[in-house]
C-alpha cells in the first residue's frame, strides 16, 4: 500500500484552497532547499521529490511552497496503520506513507488479496479523505512495482500466471535500487529490460556487477523470497543521491549533503539518534563511509565527516553523496546481546 503524494495530500485535505494549485512540501525559498514531495499538479510541470527548490520554481513559477507539518503527518500515518491492522497483523512499514502487508491465509473476503486491497483503500478514503494506491502480487518486489502502475488512487493486480510476461518487458530503471548511474552502467552492458538480463548467464552478471548482479538476475525473473517482517528492527536510516556530474570540490559535496538533510529528517521521524554517518562513492566506483557518535542531527558533524571522507578520495571525483543515522535503540539492543 502506498499513499498518493502523502504530505501534499494531507495539506490539500486540510486546506481546500490548495486543491487546485501546484504544491510542494519541504522546500525553502533559497537555492539550497529541497522538495520533500509535491502534488500531481506540480508533477505536470516536471517537479519531483528531492529536486532543489530553485529548479522546481524555474519549472513551475507559480509553485506554492509549504514547510510541512511532520507532527500531523505522523498522526495521520498512525491512523492509516490502524486501518492496515484490521486486515493483517503482518505489516512491514517502509515509511510514514508506505507498507507491505502479507495477507496470506487471511480470513477476510475469502482470502482475496485484491478485495482486501480495495477494502483498505475504501476505508482510508472514507475515514481520512485521502487516496492510496495498491499493488497486489506474489512477493514484495513485484508488489512494490505494481503499486506504481495505476497511481494515483489505483489498484494493480499481478497474478502468478501473469508474472513472466510482466517482468519480460519491465525496464530495469523500475527496479528499486536502480538509479540513473546504475541504469547508465547497465545500458553500457546492453541491459535495458528484464528480458535482456534473462538472456545472460548469472555468472556473467556476477563477474561484471558483483553481488548486485546476482540480485538483478533474480529480480529479472520476478523472484523475491524476502518475507514481510512485521517485527524487523531498523538499525539505520539513510538518504543518498547519485549525481549527474562528478563533484570535484568539497564545498559542492557539502551543498549536496545539506540538500539531503531535510529528507533524512523526514525519514528519521521521532527515532532516537545514536550516531551520524556519511557515504561517498568516487568516480572509480570505490566508496568510503565515516561515522561518529551523536544524539542529534548536527550539520557541523556532517561537515567534518564529509571532509574526512572526501580526503580519502585523493582528488577523485564524487559521484554519490549519502547521509545516514544509526539509531540509538538498535545500538543499545546490540549491546544487550549475550555472547552465546
């Protein structure tokens, strides 16, 4: 289940005057602000999440910017989660507005996953006046992709019998984890669709792409054996971006990191912080990380960590910048584990 432009949708619900205007949440009016999410009116102009406010306003001069109300979004997320819980106790949240539900052997609607999905969508709209899109499929990978097929306010059902034909034509860029840089790298190998990957030997892929090649081979056939982990303990929260051009200056790296921080804060929510970390990938595809204990999102600590990580590159261009937070509860849990 995936809510439609969640933050923006809540704002439009609570203020009807915003319903017909292009709207973005999370961006500030300066060049360094970053859009957290936007409504579909804004998307028609090319505005997207994680885009700089400056670029978004160039694409859509009439864009309305709101700072966002995280407390309200979290409260609504809890209401949505309560609706999910009526239909399954196996719920794996991905963020405030998205989750996997395992409805195997569900007693509702005689076990029909599509009818359960429609019931959940109807409950959300009736009770919260918000829309959600659903993907119904045999596994998490396919359900995630299916949830994007009929957005907004849609349902897409992918039956086991339809999987082979569906994945054959699936562009590799739609696979979670395949960003612009990875897509270009795959294109250089002549790989554009899942069918292209299917025609390669798994060993050939592993030789050229490492562990990612093995995972890509499985996804190309629509295979994913990961369970829905309702009680999974999350140990970290992160955000990263692959850059269209290599960065050759530390200050540029810091500017990108600053743009990522609002999204990192959104993903972190109210969780307690145990440490901060940074990740840089260089133009030769080597990467490095640095981290340090902290109980708060400290921009100056990120700056210091970035300086250390950048120095390790010895002048190489930076193609990816990432920030992450190690969660305090995860660190405490690991300290309590007995050595047997």
